[in-house]
C-alpha cells in the first residue's frame, strides 16, 4: 500500500481519473479558489493498492496557538472517493491506514463534508448524518420529473410564464454584476455571516475554472434581473451553488423558474443528478421545504469528524465552553 500527498494540479487531475466519477468539489481548481479566500492549502491524499484505492481531497490549515496543522474540506459536497475492486473490509482497512498516516504526520484533527451520492460506505460511525439534501434524478422522462413538482410550484411556474418572466444562462459581464447584487441583497435580508459574502475575484475564478463549467442563470422581467443563480456543471452532476432574488420580486418566487430552467438544460445535456442542497444548517426548515417541492428524492448529507491527536486537541480546546458543538472545538474561539 502506498499513500501519496498530492499538491500539484497535474498530479491531482491524474489521480481523479482513477475514480469512476467525481464532482466539482473534488477538483484542484475548486480547492485553489478556496485557498485564495484564505481557507487553507489544497492537499489530496491518495491511498493505492493493487486492488484499488481511496482519494481524499482536503485543505491543510495552520492552527493558532500550535505548531501543528489540521485538515478540513472545501465548502460544498466533497468526500472521499473509492475506486477499484474493494470489499467492505478492504475499504475499512484503507481508511484506518489513512487515519493512522494522518496521525503520524502530526495533524490534530480532520473535518470533511461528504457528497450525498459519491461517498463510499466508510466503517463504523465515520459518517455522521447532518441532514437531508434534495436531488432531482435527471435520468427519468420529463413528465416524471415534472410529476414530482408540488402543485403550488407548478402553479407559480405558470404564473411566471404569464407575466413574461424568462430564465436563461447568460455570459458574465452585466449578468455577473446583477447576480452579485441579487445574491448580496438576499444574504443581507437573511442576516448571513460575513463568510457568505465573497470578493469579486471569487466569482470570476469560478466562472473561468477549466475543470468544471460554472454558469450564471438570470430570470428577467421586462429586461430586469429579478433572480440570479450560480450553478456548477461537472460530469454527471449539477450543483446549485449560490443564488438570490431582488427583494422587490421575492413574492413572485422566480427561483422556481430558475431551478426548472437549469433542470431542463441539464437533462438535455445528459447530466444525471441535480443537487438543490438542503436547509440552513442542514435543518428541515422552510428553505428545505421549498427545495423539496421539486423532488421527492433526498439523500443524507454526512460529515466526518476525527480527532487525530487527542492530547493536542484537548490542550487547544481547554478554553472553549463545553457546550459548543463546533468541530474542531478549538476553532469555535474568535480569531
């Protein structure tokens, strides 16, 4: 068994070809964009045997108050990826050997979000359920997909059509400025944390990334951009990444038309899965209920939380209130 630590884009791309499928969140480019936002350094662990292997893309971070580092995942739905002919026992052994390697390398902890469709069945209590996400199966006939829409969604789509609202993918430029305005207005209304506000460079780099196809969709009424979204197309998958509605038009719910337009385009292109995401904080809240109006299919969104050095973890976490559920605990402290 070999464990490689991959940091270069060419080697990263080569390693990903071993997995049967991957999503945008597994690519070096997506990790590099996260690095540009100060989230950590891209690092792909590749475990290889004669029968298959395991890939784990992560971000490596310095830890305040320590000479050590920890590991986290990019925002979204990354995950380990398994490939080859691995039995459940063989996969479990690879996973345990990878964790042992991370501990020997001196990492304090490992946190990873997981993909609802690509995450392998890791052993024991490794995968911790966080909440459901809504998926649309694009392999089905159009009428079956539409049949999953809730009645009020279909009714609102007809209303938007009568009003003359149209939605299309648009090239960056004016559409990007309109998207940012709609997105940030929505985030302010939600009193979102600063983390959810991004510099202009972030959007431009996503839209220009060569390893996936990020697209802006805009709903327009009489030429005005009343709703905008950023969606990422990669292989079999389409992910709803960010979106927002101009406050004056929120009552029209134009996001319904935007999701329907993306779904239609993705199905025509032969994509297989459209992930709408879940609720705020993975809760089954009003946002989740809105998304569930497009599909009856849901999958668990799981997390991986591993303490790799208990002694250092405890030392770093000593000043943190015991009631925190944040992981790693020591990062619950203000910077």
